C-alpha cells in the first residue's frame, strides 16, 4: 500500500518547508489532505491554511510523489 509511504514523505518535506509548524500531514484514500497544526491538535482540512501555506504543501506533495515513483531509479529532472 502506497498511502503510509506517501504520508511519511509529504510530512517530512512539509515539516521542513513550514519550519516545524505543522507536525503531521495525512493524505486520505480519497486524496483529501489533512494537517495537524500542533503536536496534540486534531487533523484539519487544509482549507483553513493560507494560500501560501497550501502552495508549500502541494509542492511537498508533488515532490513526495516524484520520489516514490522514481525510487530506485536515477533522479528525475523537475521543471518548475
């Protein structure tokens, strides 16, 4: 199952991008993205995040998917 690996990869990247502000990210089987804003807080829909923070999260998600798809292969170029 890909979901746990994807969640770990997105969470790791977004944690760095957000300077630790969002300690948990979860992508549900229906591809809903949820974030936790504090260590003991609930998972919330990303609609409450600012547009810039959502953009950072989507960037982390894209790179996480790219990492999982190319795992074991030569790194793929990424055009931004």
